[in-house]
């Protein structure tokens, strides 16, 4: 078959010779010039003075004079002025004239080494000597064409060899081709137009002894290197080939081969064809650095390997029906003609745009994609195409790639892009933790984005011993507003799923955290530090770690620091409270894993805890919050904790964070005012209650729920406690002032309450306690421990209003709703200091008021009338 192609070329060569002889000087009636060379003809016409200077500076006048039977295309002075610009053109005109036979040096092939630098300097506009020589040779045809013949050729475009590139770049003794046609890529065909390349023919038939001259509108430039031609094709928007161009540029070995000065025949594809042939993930894989071998093979399948012979031009195959030629990757390329549709095909694919000339070959654009027989995709390559090459490499290194390649069992792989993995500290390469992490991203079954929206829990391939041999799970959440899909509230689906074989790949924004044991989770989570402290104090850590298939409801730090809860934490940490603390923790542990997606709107779920006989009820309220009913029937202390963060998976089950504490009823009945105070630093206040015989107020609360505002031990630092203990009546009054008749709500918002001082029937018997958000007042410095301010004021004597400011540090609520508040001040601290009792002050006050009243009476009845001139009637 190759021999048939060579015979065709020989036929074409002799055909060209016959055309050339038909245009001999003796046969054309239009040839009227003398028997002189084309250079001499041009030199006699002042309209070509710039052309002569161009030829002189190119150093090719002797070369042109040696050629016979040629066609020379050039510009007249007007054309050069447009080509060069007015200023450059004028400067060239002003250069001194030289004799046309003056050669300005030797020809191109005889330049010596010392001339190298000279060749790099522009001598005609911006052109160097080598550039000018390429242009001159490209505008010289190897056969003679009259204008009539050019018009005839333009009706059915032909390609003609120029004198350019008689070297190995296009095969031995072969020149670069130029197309003669009646149109260009941007100008439609017209019967009166002739285009040489992309330049319009203006005038012609200037005949000389060794050839014929035609005038063009502009210079025709020789083809660039094959890579540059690809850029030109793309930039001119003739066909969109940016994708194949990017593939070539990213394949250094192939790009280097294309730069070699040898005849290439390259087939390329339009962007749309590549996108239609390959899936986006496959095309993305081919663009990846790790696909170098496959990419090189794919490109090599579209480059003909003729071992330096000649490029494959379709116009030289007119008498050939089929050729079988080797590609660079070794596979066979079949080139054949479809006579019925007048098309050339490569492996059955239509060659849509033919013969883009390059200085070292030719380019053809296919109307489809010719792929390599060696290119095969698999699941691992798909992960690379998804930008998850590191994820795939880890799967491969840990022998987990079988989940991707499994031809029978369906799996969904949650892959993470390299950009996310780069920011993470992964477990050590040889650790079991790394294997567990990667397996946690392999889900059983084939899941699309549509099925995930209706599947809130999916099973991974991990069979967890601590879950009694059941599968570890992942929670799937769909955002109703954005329609985005989130996994374990940690990562979001960021690309559409793709499928290869039995594997489905879903790209997520981050690696999921693999389940760890329950103690590791609690210790790592800073929001559970208070619960962790209680767990250590209970000595139940090993017991909790040993449990299987559980649900843990873990109160957050906010739950322990909420109004009414801080003192419970202190009480539970006492050594004496350990039995109650254990019950508290046991009540937080369910006996089976309970996943919130299994909770239905209209059907509460009952979960048995490890505290015998006690259960938790879970339900969904009208705001779609998940709540727990942990106690009922206690008038002042019915609470409904909410799950603030749900479904945190651990090896032995699941953890839900709650925003409130969960003391069971059996623990709740044991939380009294006295017990709450036992865990606080309020020893002085409790001792004063004993001294005043008022301790029963801490025990009567079951029948009379009340609020106790307890000064901290620091608040008593400036009080003479010895003298206070001696004045029992004054002591009682102060202590009564710290008891409110009614329980305050756990959330200490602004309110007013009457104190128990009314039992003593004094003038200041009705006082108000006002809670307000923390602001700056005279008193202890502000600190992070300050929760609220409290203001004490009289309510029955607003004209004699007294304010006492205090800061609240902690509070705690007892089982019956009674509230203990630890503050920073002692109320009624304006009473006299050492030496004066309260009744002495009262007596002094009464006497003082009597003196003032007597003075006012004397002034009104005696002094003022005399001042006005009145005299008494009698003494």
C-alpha cells in the first residue's frame, strides 16, 4: 500500500512538470517583455523600488536569478507602504540606492560563523535576514502561472510548492505548499478573486526570461512551526482545538517530538468532539500529570510515523483509495476515500478540515476522536480525574482499591480532592487508623444524589465489633434551601456523581472523621470538657468504654453553665455525691444506638437507659427540634432538653449533644437547696444560718419553694462576723433579706420578688430583687465569671430608695424549683458599724426628726410672723 502512495506522488510530480511546460514563454501571447530576469524587470519599474531593496537586503538576488520557470509574487510600493507602515516605509525609501547586482554578501547557506550576530538584527522593518529569506522563498513558486491559469485554479483550489524548505523538515527536495483559491477562511468565494494563501491577487502577467511576476495585496508569510500553527488555528477561531492543544503542551516528550525538524502528519480534534467522546472525568484524567503515559499514547495514536519521509497531504492522494500507515504508538491508521460522499476518512472518522500547512509538517482536523487502542479507564483513573489522586493513591497503597474495582458488588466511594487532603494531618501511613479512615468513605450500594436525598443513613463497609457486628453509618442531610447534600455535618457534595463499573464516585469537600471510641471523642471535643470532668469523677470511664451498641446523650459545657445549673456541677463533683453522679451518667446512656433520622414526626421514641427502670422519650416539636422528656410532674422544674448536635458516630454507637442537663427523677428528688450549697464556697452564710437558727429554711423548700441569694465567702471579708453573731436580731434581718418568697425562674431575667424580711414587720419590710444583664456598677471588678447583676431596692418608699449592686457568679435549681444564687454582696450593708446597734440608730433618728419638726413649728408659728411686723395681742 505504501508503494501505491509513492506511485501517486510520482504521478503528481510529472503532472506538475506538464503544467509547468504548458506555461512556457514561447506559448503565451501576453508575454511582451525582453529576455531578462525577473529582478531586472522589477528594477526598471519605479513602482517596485521597495521590492528591489527587500530582495537586496535578503541577500537572495543571485538565488532568484539562478531559478528558471518560476512564478514570483511580490508587493508594489503601495503594498509595502501598507505592510510596513508610513514611517518605516519612508525610512527605507530614503536609504541610498545600490546596483541591483550588488549581492550584499553571500547566500544563506554560505553564511559564516561571524555573521551569526548580524543575522539577528532587523534590516528591513522588523525583519531579520533569515525571516526575509523565508518570505522570499515562500513567494516563489516552482512552476509558472499566468493570471488566467490562476483564475482557473481559484475555482477549484489547488496547492503549489514554493521554493521554501528544501530540507528534511518536509522530506528531501520538497518545498512548502501554498494554496491558490477564490476565498479565504474569512472571505467568501468570488469568481473574480484569486487568493494566494490569504493575500489577494491585484495585478499579474509581468513576464521575464526566467519567470512571471504577479502583484499581491499583502505579504504571504510562510507557515510556522506545527505547534505555532495549532495556536494560530485556535486563536483565529477557525476551529476550537484548545483541549488538544493543552494536552500536547502538558506532554513534554510529545511536544519535543513535534518541535523536531522532520515531516509530521498530525490529526487533531475539536473541543466539542473531545467533550462528546470522553466523559468530563475521563478528559480531566487525561489532563492530569499522573496520566502522562496514557496521554502520550493517546496523542501518538494521531501522529503518523513515516520515518522522515514526507507529510501526508490529502491532495496528493487523488488516485489512492486506501492507505495503511503506522502511528507513533504502533497501532495502524487506515486512511481511505469515500468516493460517494467525496470524503477522506481516518479509521472511519471524517477528516473535516484538511491540510493546515506547518513548516515541519501538516495538520488535519477530524470530525470525531481517534483514540488509542491502549487507552483504558478504570476506577482509579476516575479518582484521578475527579482531582482525588491522593485519595486514590492511599486506597491503592492500603490494598483497598478492590472496593473500586469490584466487578460484582456495588459501592459508593466518597472521594476527597487533593486540595482538602493537603490541609489535613492524616494518621501515620502504616497505622490501622488510616485504613479505618479510608474504609469509612466506602459506602455499600450504588447511591446517586437523588437517592441520597431520601436516604438519611447509609451503611459503610466497616463491620464494627463494638456495634455487635453491624455496619458503621454515615448521616446524610439535604439542605432544603440550597438542595446541597451534607455528610455527617462535616463535608458537602461538591460535584455530580460519576459511575464506572459497579463503583459510584461522589466528591465531597472534606475527609469525614472516622468514628473513634467514646472516650477519645469526649476528650477531644472541647465543648464536652465539663461532662468529661464528671465522667472522670464518677470512675466510670472504663465501664463506658466497654459498652457496645449504645447511645450517649452528652450535655455540653453550655448546659452546665446555664442559669440554674452551675451549682449542680459543683455538687456532683463532691466525693459524697459519687453515687448520685453515677446515676446521672447512667441515665445519659441508652442501651441501643438511636439515630435521629429514625425518629418520625408523629411518633415519639422510648429509649431504655442503663439506669435500671428509667427511660428517655424522644420526640420532634413543632419547630422540628429533637427534644427529650426527662422528668415530669415537678411544677417548677419541667424541662425539655434539645439535641443541639445529633448523630456523632463512635465505634460503639452514637453520641448526641444536649443543651440541658438530664438528671433522672431519682436523682432529681435528691437535689435540695442544702445539697446545692454543699458544693459551693458559701460556708460563712451556712454557718450564720445555723447561728441564727434559720437552717430549716433550707429544708422547708419542699413545701415552700423559694429563692436564696447567698453571698460568697469573699463577700463577708469586710464584715465583723464576731459582732454580727452577737446581734441575733440584726443577723436574722440580714439573713431574711437574702430569702425570696417565691422561686425565680432558672433564666435570671429582670423581675421583682418580695423578701422574707416581712416576717419581722420592720419599716423596710417590702424589698425588691431586680435581676438584669451584666453592666458595670460600683462593686467587685467585672470578670468572665460574672453572669448577671442584681439590684436591691425598697418598693414602699421610693423617696428613700436605696440600691445595692452585686454580681452573680453561679446559680443552681433544686428539685422542687427552689433556686440558689451565689453573688458578691451582702445586703443592708449601710447599717452602722462597730459600737452602735440598729435600735440605737433608730432612737437617734427619731430624736433627730423630733428636733427638726420642733424647729419647723417654731419658725411657722413665731419667728416668721414677727418678721412681717405682727405683734402678739398679749404676752
